[in-house]
C-alpha cells in the first residue's frame, strides 16, 4: 500500500520564510521535552505565533503549505526555558534548541556522564554518526574503568565479560554498539549500511540500559532498602 504524499518545500530550510511572514495566529500548547531541563511539558506561546507559507510539491503537484513560528516557554517553574518552534498543521517540524533524549546520570563517573551527554547532544543536533561514535567511546571508558585489557575494543569487551556480571543480552548489545560505532567512523560500512536517527537513538537507549545495569541498579536497591523499617 502506497503512503499518501506529503508536502516537500522547495527551500528545505523551514526557518526561512521566503514568501514573507503573515498575520498573528492563535496556536494551542505543544507537548514536548524541554531541551533545557529535559522534562516533558505543555509549552504555551510567548505572545502570538506568526504564520508563513512555503512553496513546494505535494506529490507531483506544485503547492504551498502553511507553517507557524513561535517562541514558547517551559512550564517547569524551576526552568522557564525558552524554545523556538516551527510547526505545521500536523505538529512541530523544527525545535531550537533541539529536544534531547533523556538519561539519568546518577551513579555514573563524570567522564561517563560527559560522554553520554555528548552522544545525546549529537543525536539532538542530527549528527547521528557522531552519536554512534560517542556510544562506542562509552564502551571504551567502561572497559577502562573495569580494567578490561586488550589491544582493541573487541578484545577488551571479551575481557570485560570476566570482570563484570551482566545479562548476556547486554554483552551482545555491546558488540552491536561496537560494530555500529566502527561503521560510523569508517567510509566502508561492514555491518550497518545506514546510520540515521533511529540507529543513533537505539544505540543511546542500549547504552542507557548497560550503564543502568552496571552502575545504577545497586544504588536504586540501596535506596529502597534504606527505607525499610528497622
């Protein structure tokens, strides 16, 4: 079954209103993850959004489509961060600063936190191969922190299996992340032909599961045990 056609602007940069900006319009609140505090919230406009049109193609036909530009504010009173949003009638098209994947830094060393943070930032900026490479770096740092030796990452991951206890699927995930990171760094892909938004997000989600099992579950259990009646 063929997918219905979608509008494709001639000028792909939706931040450019080449036909001019039209009147102020009313727009509803948008539910997004704040790029500043990373909390989900309902973002209302600051002032009135402005509409503008772009020329393009709707299937084989020449057409125009309406976009809406607005500055919106985070509802979290501890944040109140501002974002600039371009939307169409189907929802947000571009958000600046970009929405970032959420992750929990608890229990992670400063360098693991920084590497995972950089992977998330690369994903948010659309630098998907860079995100995969940062996840691979995270594996190198995990090996280093657990004294897993070897002349390359493959050997170090083999050594890591004797140094830590994790479910076998997470060790398999590490090998996949290694392969993804290798292909992101080299011209000729050997395992993954394409590294896009989905592959980068999946790699970060797997990395989060690995650090959760390795560094964070013990702290969570300890906090729960501390609440037991004595």
